[in-house]
C-alpha cells in the first residue's frame, strides 16, 4: 500500500507540480481515503520527501546503468540526459523549481544526494574522455564536474529560464553541447557533430 501511494504521488507531483497536488487529489486518484495515506505519511511534507527520494533513486539507477553500458563518453552524457528527461515526465511542471520554492529543505537534501551521484559519474566520464582522446588532457576534472553540476541545476530555474520561453529539452541539449565544446579535442568535436546530426 505504501509503495502504491509513493508511486502515484511521485507521478502526480512530476506531472502537476508539488504545490498544486493535494492529499485529497492523491486519495481520489488512488480510490482510498485520505486517512489511509496519513497512516503511511503523517504530513504532505513527509510524502513529498519520500516521493522525491523515490524519483531520485530511480534516476540514479538509470545513470548507473548508462554508465556501465560502455558508451563513449560523449554519447554517454547525451544518453543520460535523454533517459533522465523521460523519467522526469519532460519536467512539464518544473518540479525542481517548485521543490526549491515550496520545500527548500527537501530540495537541499536532494541536491546534496544528487551531487554525490553525479560527481562520481561525471568525473569518471571526464577521465575516460581524456584517456580516449575525446576531451583535452589539460582540463581540471574537479572544477569541470562542479561547472557541469551547477550549470545543469540552473536550467530548472524558472526565473532565469522561464518555461514559457525555453523548452527544457532544448535547454539541456544546448547546455550539453556547450559543455562538450568547451572541453573537447578535435576527435570529441567530430563525435559531438555526429550526435547532433542524429
């Protein structure tokens, strides 16, 4: 029962937003009483927290799978972007921005956990990219990892990139192209060009 509530809540939060979805809405969708939900999650905050970490765990599993699939480094980061974007339901409701605005403590916890996962993956991606000749060997791996993470996080900021003006998928593609161009060798730029043509 708890898992069923968690799955449905996560789905609704991603599709409709953290603020607009009420406990009544979730109860109605599940065909159960609000009391049943409160028996498992005593407040909406606790449900938001559990649902958010549930989604984050799924995303981290996806990233781990992609990273163990042995793509070349440039294909890898574009594949991760695409798969995570699908999991986040195309970020229609701007979930990261809403989480930060209405549940800042949960957002901070998520950001810290996400950085742990992403930093390992991106640092490894950069090392392999240097080793295989796709990325320049003079880049600072720690600094570029932090640039990547902070840049990626800023894309979901509605004040900087309003959803009415910027499509999130287009933004993420543009950001990845910017990232790869900044660190690539000629070989990396040729690979990037091939990926962008697809």
